[in-house]
C-alpha cells in the first residue's frame, strides 16, 4: 500500500479505510499468498462475509497494524 490513505474497497464507497482484509483464492493462489481489500468500519462486515462464504478470507487486521507479507499484493 502507498503512503496515501487507502479508500474502502466496497463498490461506490469513498471513505478512508481502517481495516485490511487479507484473502486468498486457493484455486489460483499459492497457500502463502495474500491479496488484500481494505474496508471502512461500515463495510468491514459485508466484505468479510463476501470473502468468508467463498472460503477466501484469511485475516482481518486494523490498517495501522498491517504488515504486508512478501509476495502479496492488493
């Protein structure tokens, strides 16, 4: 992530993100790979559920505490 404040990944939302949702699609990604979406407080649960029902969600971390693993991308 860049030094700019990330914007929530929810469609149409323009609010600053405060959460990182780390995910992985096991059909196309290696087990250690982490893709990321970012979320505001309002959309954290919705985005988590979207990824969770597909078995993709791996972790939800406050943005301030996120350290991106090597080989991962947003």
